[in-house]
C-alpha cells in the first residue's frame, strides 16, 4: 500500500491554516530543531522534519505528521476550554 505524501499546501489543509502560515510554522520548527529548543507537542514550532524534499519543497508522509496534528488538535481544544472557563 502506498502512503500519502503531503506537501506544504496539503499539510496546511489538514491543519486548517493558510499555506503562508504553514510555511512560517515549518521555518520556525526547523529553527527550533537547529537551536535545540524544547517544544510542546502540537506547538506551531513542533512540526516534524520533512521525510523528503522535492527540489526546494518539503514533503511529509501522512504518518509522520498525524501525531503532530493530533497533539495540535488536543492543545487547541484545551485552550478553548480554558478560555471559556476563565470567562465564567
């Protein structure tokens, strides 16, 4: 079975952000890894390194980014919940 490959546009669509935002997330993630910064799972700067590069374009296997997407979804849910509780 062939696994789905995602370019920046495909990853942005799954994360429900603009392609421009995803490019920034990818750049910040690369910088955080390069600097050895600790990041929380699901953070904008926690996108896993690309699996391949086609020319200058990063490409990920869907299985590589699914844990980040799941953690991102969970952290966003927690933020929304905390925000509502704080406004009660």
